[in-house]
C-alpha cells in the first residue's frame, strides 16, 4: 500500500493507495478516531457494486453503519440533495461524533464533503474515491461544493477529509469513457509538473487503458503525489501554485459551458483545452513545436478528443470572457513552456486565441 501525505498542519491527512483491499477498510478506519457512527453516502451504481463490502467491513470492526443514497448524476450535486442528506443524518441520529464516508466518484465526494463540512458545523469525513478522476484529482485537496442553477461548484468551501482511501481494484467496473476522460487529468499532471512522468505515459499509455495493475498503481500514486504537493503549498489556491492544476481548463471550461455540459465529459473538454493551450504557447513562441506535438499525440493515443466538432469558435471566445478566470478583462491561461513546466499568462493576444480555436474546430470555414 502506498502512503502519501497532504501536509497541512493540524489538517494534514494521508492518502492510501491500495489494491483489492476495500473489503478490509474497517480495519484501516479503526485507527483514525472517527467515532463509531458511520454514514456511507453513495449512489445506486457504485452502491450496488461496493456498499455491502464497505458496510460489512465496518460492522465487523464495531462501527454502526447507515447508508444514504443519492441518484447518479451531476445534477444531484445540489443544495436540494444536500438538504435531503441532512434529513437522513438527523433521522439516523448522527451527531458530532459521527463521520461520513463518501463512496463514489467526484460528484459523491464533493456533495458528501459539502454535507460533512456543514452538518453540525462540520463532522469528519473520509473519501473513498471510486472513479479514476476522483482518485487522482477530486478526492484530494478539500474543495467541497454543490452546484447552483447559475453555475457549477458555486456553493462550497474548503474542508479537508480525515483520510483518502483509494482502491485501484474498483476501477475495473468503471465505464471506459469515464476512464479515458480521466486520463486527460493524468496527462495534465505530466505536462504541468513532471517531464519524466509524461515520458512514462508515452511509453505505457496502452497499458493504462487495459488497466495493467502495476502501471495503474504508478500513475495513480504519482498524480496523487503531485496534487498533494500543490495542495500542501497552496491549500486555498491563493498563491498561484495550486492553480496550475487548471491547465487546459480555461478553454475546456468554456467549451463545457457552451455545450451545456451535455456533449463532453469534463476530461474530454480539458483534453481539447490542453491542445488549444499547447497551440497558443507554440504560436507565442514560448513552447517549441516538438512540445506541442508530444502533447497532442499523447492525448490522441489515450483516445481523447483533440478537436471541437460543430461548435462556433466565436461562441467559445464569448464563453471565455464570462469565465471566473478572467481578471479585469484579461483571460488568464496556464501555458506550458516545455513538458513539465508551466507559467500563468494573461497577455495572450486575442488574435492568437481566435486562430487556434479556428484551427482546432472541425468544419470551420477558413
Ligand atoms: N473537489 C475537487 O477538487 C474536484 C476536482 C475535479 C472534479 N471535481 C468534481 O468531480 C465531479 C466529476 O467526478 P467524476 O468524473 O468522478 O464523475 P462521477 O462522480 O459522476 O462519476 C462518473 C460515473 O462513474 C460512476 N462510477 C464511479 N465509480 C465507479 C466504479 N468504480 N465502477 C462503476 N461506476 C463508477 C458514477 O456513478 C458515474 O456514473 C464533478 O462534479 C467535478 O466538479 C471536483
Ligand atoms: Zn479538471
């Protein structure tokens, strides 16, 4: 089992990366002083696969366990469902000596974390991320939130879990599209922070896609370590350190908004956003052609989209200027200067953004 620490003073916690031992999670949790009353928050898809295993293991170690289920889908990451969860916690007489266990992907993790952060002014919570995206990204760093009709993640806070327990074996049941989409974030870590890791992915991307266990273990551990480091240095994303994680997200997010979150999985939009960022950097002559080519090629080989279909590039620009990353009218981009290094720029010439968006849009009139 790998152990990675998120270093945040008294809010520090461990991320355990295990393989096939979810059935023994009760034993692990016993050492964490979480209280005896557990509430597992999950959804029907993940719940049917894993909730009994987790529950049995907790019961065996003397925990009292309740299960609360939320329907599967981003639209249920809402205040309305948070409120229903408060009702259930109260019904089960959960008090400040109880804890929440989030069993699911990023949607469950964000929602359960939000509920944990507010119920009785905050009760402990444990993340058990079951999607690749949640394992390498969403479960780490304490951003918890629900969506608002006017936008994603608009209501939330920073609230760190007491432990993140990752079991790689659960990825076997994850839908292929979800797995591939998360690879965008995995590749992102290489581009922003770790040239050697990027090279490793170039060599092993096919093995990642077939879930070869040793490769999977390595990539989840490395991504986890990179995110943990960034969070430890800049928990609240105030120092421009953690924010490099938003590489590819400027245009990616605009694309998601423009297509109303219906066409692209988040990682797919980020993949296109990273292609755009690479091309912008290349045109600004801060990245060489080879650096651009390697990014695009690896994303393609991972099975991710690198072009936009049937979307008006000007629409993307409009959506961009409404983004929260815009400060005083300037759009902020994270750009790679080489594989493994990025910088934040707000001086990208608008013509370059336009040219690049036209270049990556299929069926665009040129
Ligand atoms: N807090 C953060 O720092 C952070 C970072 C990135 C993303 N997020 C949030 O994460 C969410 C996206 O997370 P996601 O991509 O995991 O989506 P998700 O939670 O919707 O999971 C994707 C799908 O996979 C299913 N699933 C999960 N684990 C499975 C398993 N082991 N076997 C079979 N099916 C499984 C889910 O039920 C769902 O249908 C978004 O709401 C996003 O805002 C948060
Ligand atoms: Zn992302």
